[in-house]
């Protein structure tokens, strides 16, 4: 049975070109290259976000096959190559193709697998559950390919929500209190909800942007990805932007990724715009602070697919990229 998936007709020409350039006859052969090495990219994607589209499963399959065929030396290098496979799935003329979001996801994965990165934060509002999906995969996989453990945190709006998300996912809830007169952040309580690798993920809730920025400083975050919120003015974009300003003033590095944007978001000032030229409010705020601008929802596969990428939330995609890269690296070094 021939391979098929969402948006097949719009994507197949670029996919076939990528396959031909790399000496692979078909997606079926790409999958076999992976399975022969014990890498099941489609399973990894589905396990990361169960509602992901089939085109996401095949995009990661292609990316993993490219990395395996080239015999990459490290998991970080594997992540970059996997990004090439995802990029091949972008729809011609789409926001995702224009911004090279597939390559961007690969490069972000590579950074997270490098020992130069100390702490990665999912900055989230309403979409914190998708951040959790990405965080779980990072917690379970990233440190298999690093010398120095990567710390992963969730930093979101609302302390009750943070505790619920921590409890459901087995993270550690860190309750904070921010002193608005002194600017001091106090750790009030720490509650681990498991005793496995998931407990290494610290889950914070903040009352506002100032507390969110203080949490970023407390954890010494050097890379973050913002959620694509329907009310973006409240937390994640202002937190990332303020923290970036302060980090630059202090001479410290910080790489800010904006997961969302493109067409179809709420608070649109220019609903008549089209494609990459269209600025929604979320998109506009992300462009102000980001070093890399992705496209589509951090959580909803359909919206990311609508941007011409693949049907998988940007936050879970971060985890899937790292998990696939680690699997490729393990397969080539066993």
C-alpha cells in the first residue's frame, strides 16, 4: 500500500526531490532504513503527541533516514539533519516554508543536545499541556546524549494550573512568591509528583510578567520557546521580551524562540493579509523578541499544518526532534 498522509499532493514534489537528492527511492525505503536500525520514528511521534497527523510521522521518518544514511556522529548533528526532513514536508509558498521552520526545529533540537545549553524553558499560557508533552520527551531523552544534564522547566501563567500540570505529568511543582517591592523571588514549597526522570522537570506558575522574568533568572534559562496564546498580551511574549532585554544588558546569552504566528490567530490587526506577510497579534509580539520564529500553534496540530508545516504542535515537536535524534545516535553507536 502506497504511503499517504494529510496534504500529500501539495507536499509530494518537494519530498520526492529530497529523497532523490539523498539516494532514497521512496518513503517506504526511508522507513525501512530506520526500522533496520531499530528506529521507529512514527512511533516516537505518536507517543509524543497522540493526536499528531500522519504527515508528522512521515516527516520525522524521512529526517531520521537522512541522518542514518549520512552516518552522523552526534545526536546534535542528527537533530539538524532531521530538520531537513521536516523542511521537505513544508508546503510550497507557505509560512512554514518561507520561515524555514523545519530547519529551525532541527537547529533548536541540536542546541538542546549541546552541552552549551544549561536550561530550556517552555514559556506557556493556556497551552501548558502541550508544553508538558514536549517536556516529557526532553526529560526522558536529552540527557542520554549529553555529558552535562539539561535542565527543563515549565514557566506559565497561574500557580494552580502549574500544580495541576505537575501532578498529572509527574513533574516537580515549585511554588514561588514574588516581592514586588524588593524584586525578590522566594521558593515557598517544592513538591515532586514522581521519583523518576519526569520529576527533574520544574513546573512554575507565575502571577504576572515580573514574577515570570524572576523565575527565568532563578533557573538561569538560556533558551526558551513561547506558547502561541490566544491572549498573548498577558504573559509569555512579554516575559520572553523583558528577560531578553535584561540578559543582553547583563552580557549573558539567551536564545528566544517564538513558536506561534502566521495567519488565523486571534487579535488580528490585518485579517485581509495572506501568508508570511500577515501579522496577527501573536505573530507580531513573537517577532519583537525572537531569534527564531516558528509558525502555528504550540499545541494544535491542525493549526501548525495550516501554516504549511506538519500536523504536530510546536512544543511536542521539540520533544520529538530530540527523541528521534537520540534514537538515531544510539542506533549508529551500538
